[in-house]
């Protein structure tokens, strides 16, 4: 396992590739081209969004043990991860190789930081630093939502959506921005998120996050498998998170301390 993989995995855990987190619009969600009152029996964008958020998302803390499979055009690696979430407050990710902690990342609404043992380096910054680096807005809620199977954008607060039914799956297409394409796919019966796709056309970037094998914890559905596929000019990256242990509402500690002899690095 090398330093590049550790750093790449950190970036994915924080922002899930440079094509992932994009600015949301402020307008109320609506169906594209709608000029008259919709058929009450038709599953409009508003109804799809409402049904998606009717699924409970009620927890105080989550503790997740996950297998991590990483692959790019040059290499592949299997790791394990421990993910601790205190809802709307902090996320701690520990990456391990052969049982040894190789890196940690701490994410809060106001800060993002990580350290890795291979190179003895650490990063400290905030979402504005990463947003400037990626050229798009990031925030804590997007990261948390992706990890628990929620739409990364708050669909109830913004966007201009075109709805469609494709192979028994509801699809919402965000058509509010010309250079950014976003699609959200929902299970037809329970309106759980099956997949979300985001692409930046001019930059030739695309990312797909797929969810499967939902299980119920404290009445809240959480996916057991998350597949992340990113494509850009310099190549493809695949990361699969297989949640094999999930516990809800336990008292959790979030130990994070950068060794004093580590060198601080910047993201450029």
C-alpha cells in the first residue's frame, strides 16, 4: 500500500472525487416544462422527493466497519475502514491495512483534516480550501449523505428536476445548470436511492455512486454496499465500500491527534 492510495482514499471520503459535490440551486423543486396542474396520480418530481424523504433517517451516532476495495488504471488495494458518525457534527474515518491504522481523517462542518503514516504528513483546512481546489462547493452534509444512502443535495430545497420512469426506477434529472448534469435514481417501491450520477461536461468528469442491500437500523434504511466509480481525463477510479458491521446510537469516542513530527502539506 502506498502513499498515493492513502491520499486518494482520503479525498474520496471527504469529497468523493472532484466531480461529486456541486452547487445546489435555491429555487423550489419543480418539474421541467410544467405549465398546468399535474395529474394527481402521476408520480411527479415533487412526489418522488417527498417519498424519498419519508424514509426515516433517525440516528444520533453510527459506527461502521467496512471493507474497502480500491482500483485505478495502475493498481488495486484491499483495506478496511472504521467510520464513526455523530450526526450533523463529525465523521472520523480510520483506514487500516493488515490491521494497522495507516491514516485517519476527521471531518466536521467547519474543518477537514487527515494524517497518513507512510509519508508522515498531515493536512488541515476547511471546506473552502477544498472547494477552491476543486472549483466547486463542498459541505459536511453532502459527505454524510453519501455515506448513509441519501441524495447528496437536499432535493427538497433546490433544483429544477425532470422526472421519468426507467426500467421500474424513478429518475430525477437536475436541469438547472448547463455544464453540470446530475441524475438521481430511486427504487420504485420504497423510494430508496439506488444511484446518483454527476458529470461536469467541460471538464470531462463523471462520477457514479450506486447503493444496494439496504438494511434497517433503528427504523432507518442504510445501504450495506456503496460502489463509487469516477472517470476523468487522467483515468478511472473505483472504490467499493462493503459495510459488514453497523451499530446505531452507541456512545462513541472520536480520538484524533496528529503526531508532532509529521509535516503539514497543502492541497494544490
